[in-house]
C-alpha cells in the first residue's frame, strides 16, 4: 500500500501548534522526506543530524541488546517528533529509530531546532510537553511488557499504531511485530489468530486490518488508556494550551 503523500507541515500536530508568527522562520528549515518501511532513521549512540516530524509515517524507538535482540519502547507518528534527545540537550540516543509504517515526514537539521528552541519559549514548551507524553509511553510499555499477556500487548500496540495513521490497516509482518514487542514470533502468531477468530482483526501476509476497534480496546490492558489520557491531558498540540493564549468561552486549559 503506497502511503498518501503529505504536502504541508501542519499535518504534524507539533508543527500545527506552533504560533503563526513563528511558522515562517521554522518552516523554511523543513524538508519533506519519504520514509520507507524498515528504514533506520538513526542508530543507537550515533550522532543525530536531523529531527523528524512525521505526518503519515510511524517510527518505532527500539532498545537493542548486545546479542541483537530488540524491543520497542515507543512509537512516534503525526503527534510528535523523532529526536527528543535534542530537545533535552543531547546529541545522540541509546535507542534505534526504525520506520514501522511507511509514509512521509518533515526533516530539520538539529542546529536549526536548537536555535529555534533558544529563541521561542512556545516551541520549547510544546516540545517538552510532547517529551513528557513520550516518557509516559516508554514507562507504560515497560510495565506492560512485564505484567501483561502477549494478547494484551498486541492490542495495545495495534491501538497506539492506529492513533498515528489514517485508516485501519497496518502493513506489518508478524515477525516484525514480534521484534517490536520483544517476544517470539509464535507468540504473536497465536495472539493474532485469537483476535482473528474473534472477528476483531483480519490478518493477511504483511497486512493487519482492525475490523472492530472498540473490541480491541476492551481486550487491551489499561496501558493504552494511560498513555492516551496523558496525551490528551497535556494538549500540547492545541494553541490554547500555551501560556498566555486566548481561550474561548467554555474552553478549559489544564
């Protein structure tokens, strides 16, 4: 399935929330790039040259062990940016960033982002709030992988992925899902088979289609809800969430 091309930065929530007065300066540093399934955006412990603002692609952050085994610790889509270590003052990360779902992103050199963060308090607040939601997702993933069944982990993973794309279909092999979850392929095959028999998903080689999202949410553990609730609470993508912003009647800012 060829991803629909993204044509404007505002398809990314963070870029859309930047104050209008700051957009021209920031947007001129962006370059639209295509991200293909399996592309390594950056390797662990290697210098980061660019940050990426996905529009319709999904990037997974993986922790890779010395023996080559890996497990996903978070997923990033149109709600955020790949390379939050730059926001926190770092220039590398211990994680590997791999494209989980093909699509497009807007790329920015890190020196441009560092400059904009130093002169734009609004951008700094937006990116820090997003970083908090990412930390929540990472911590909840660690808990989920330790205490919940593969069936529940698969449901959580499906829901987090669907929140970051349009539609209900994911182009993903069971082997790749197993690598993301850090479990054996047989475990994913069994879990996917259960969901398919229940009629909530349809799996064909390389393609997973969610037929009943509500049922998947009911079968998932509380971890998905925790991450979603924290993201909605921070409302970092809404202009009204910024300090000093005008708030419409009846609109509440946390």
